[in-house]
């Protein structure tokens, strides 16, 4: 077993405490990653607090992982010691079902293995990236291009791929009008990526508080959804709406903003069911859809795209002792736009 330093919560209320966790010895296809940075995702909070179902404690969250390969298993071909790598929301899948064969491991018919809070094929409870080391099978490790900084690359592993995948799937490109609902961790990546893909980008936010930021990030237009005029003015405007908000919103009102054959895709996950007025769909053959992260091949494609287009998230690097505080700030939407933990600050416990 390999000992790793970690920060864990021991009950739904927290707080984080230093601990040591065990990582398995390397199987032939495993790589050992020394984690340098781990991003803080809103899902970490939902999961750790038991809001998405029961979890085992202690729990080490973190699925936006960037680090360096320090050891490889005997049959590893993809990586060598010293490589800069990332690990995202999943660490394994069955590899045999139709969806895995298509490279859509996130939709594995037998259930992908989450980076934390899941049982892996060895019967071990997975623990995430708020830790010094992780052991992952090479097929679920991606390469971080040299011109991406490791700290800024970390959030790409969830926030980046979660927004890149639906933009690609629904054809973000020049001539397409795309709206991004919510300018948080996911939303700010959606704006940067859609802009780099050549689309005309509009941010729909509750207020105009972050308008300057939105335009700087690459948005062409910025509207406040608290203003009823917005919905009148933008009716039938968009080919695609990417909804990054996980709170309950008036879906039918947003659907009315889609043009013929337009799609509204949800990447945030509200805990409560949403209701839809079907008339808002059938009138213009609109679609209401969902999308969850992206496959491993697409995650690598996204990293390469970000490197090529010089795209990185706006981050605030924190120390391991500031995680509790950072979580409170995430809940208060007080982050521009992603917290990243500097794992070297974890110290010796
Ligand atoms: Zn996430
Ligand atoms: Zn599968």
C-alpha cells in the first residue's frame, strides 16, 4: 500500500481534517500520480454533505486533479515518470459495453467508477484529489500539454470537459448563437470555450453584476434574467442554451429563447425535479437535454484545444487549510471562478 496525505471530512458538517489514506500498490496498467493541484467543484460539496445520497466517511473529495507521474506499472505504455497528467471525475469503467466502446465511458452501461465516493473493481472505496497521491489505471489518465499551467489545468478536468462536451455535441461554431446561463465555475468555462469555437455568445445571469467579467471572458452580449424585458427581447434567439445553474429555474421561459430546432442542455443538476410546459417544446421543435462530463478521448481533445487556443480557467489558488472557507465562498457564489488547492501546502501529518 502507498500512504498518501489527504484532507477529509468525517461527517456531513465537516470540517476538513488532515489524515492519511492508503492507495493500492500499482497493478500492471496503473500509474502513480503525485498530485500538485486539485480544483474545488460544487459537486464535492453536494457529495460530501450527503445531498446526492449516502456517503461513507471519512471522505476525501476532489475530481479536478493535476500532477506528475512518479511511478508506472509494468505494462503501462501511455506514460512515463515525469509526465504532466490529469485525472477527472472518473477513474474506471467496464471497458466492454457499447458506450465504453464508443469512448463515452462516462455513460458506461455498467456504471463508471467515480474518482471519490465509489466502490472500485478492487472493492475499495475511492478517495479523491484533496490528497498527495493517487493511483489510477492509465486509460483514465490524460496528458496535460506543456503550455498549460498545472494549477489552471486542474479545473479543466471537470468544469472544462463538462462544458466542452455539450458545445461540441450540439455543434458550437461560427454562425451559431449560444447562451450560457449562470456565470460561475462552469459558466465561465462555457463562455471561453464557445467563444474560441467561434460562436456568438450571450451570458444570461440573474443580474448585471458580472457583466464586465463576462465580456472580458469572451461573451458578445450580457443580459440580466431578473429583467422580464430580457425574455421578450431574446425570444427565439438561440441555437443552443447551456444551463450551468443547479438551482430551480423556469425552464419553459428559457426554452422560449430557442430558435427552430434549438436545444437547451443542462449540465448543472438540481436536486428537485423540474417541470416543463411541453408547448414550449413542440412549437419550434425544440429539445430539452442533459449532458454529463465527457469521455476520456474527448477530455484529451479538450485539453489540447485549450492549449492550442490559450484557454485556461480564472483561478484562485488556496492552501489546504483554507478548504472549509473556500467551500463557504463557493456556496455564496463568491469565487472568480474556481478555487484550486495547492497540494504542497498539505504539510506532514
Ligand atoms: Zn465537478
Ligand atoms: Zn462500460
